[in-house]
C-alpha cells in the first residue's frame, strides 16, 4: 500500500512536532514579504518629509514624521512575521495575523494622504489575514 504525502512541512524543535507550512501560509508569508518593504518605503518617504503626501482637515492628521515611523515599524514587523511564517515558527501565524490587522487599520487611516498607495496595501493585508485565519487542519499519514 502506498501512502500519500500530507503536504505539511515539519518545523524545528520536537521531532515530528512544530508548525506546519501549507500553501496558504506560504502565500501569506510571501505577501508579508511584499507588504512589509512597501510599508518600509512609505515610512522612509514620510520620515524624509517627502512632498508626496497631502491631506487637509482630516481627523487622524498626524505629523508626516509620525506616520513615517508608524509605517516603518509596521513594515519591519511584517517582514519579521513573514519570515516566521515561511520558516514554520509557531508564533508566525499569530504574529502575522496581528501585524497584518494593525497594518490594515493604519493603511485605512492613511487613505486621505495617499489613496493610490494605501488601498493596494490594504488589499494585500486583507489577503494575508484571509490566508492566515483559514481553518488549518493537519492531515497525518496513517
């Protein structure tokens, strides 16, 4: 009788244990490694006081330097969480979901400043959240 591989990858640590890395997790990890550097670039532009951003009479109006640091920190956190997800770490999925949710909220608040950037990054964050919060059932070979 032949066995069918279950498509999971064992993580480091206890033999036979650790996290699994299915296709949805790999997809989310790759998207975090795309969204993270985009947020880092947005943060660098904000810190450098780029003239790209403008918003008038907005409730969440912060100094551009503050927005820059917010985006920079979230971008670094997305990259770290993305690497955690791709390497199958147990904390990767939870951290990735939390950071993607925070990124989604901050991008929503940033829409009046630069909607052509914030809306596509919000879409990436939604895809990350969808991929990481799917029901994850591990199949084991009998």
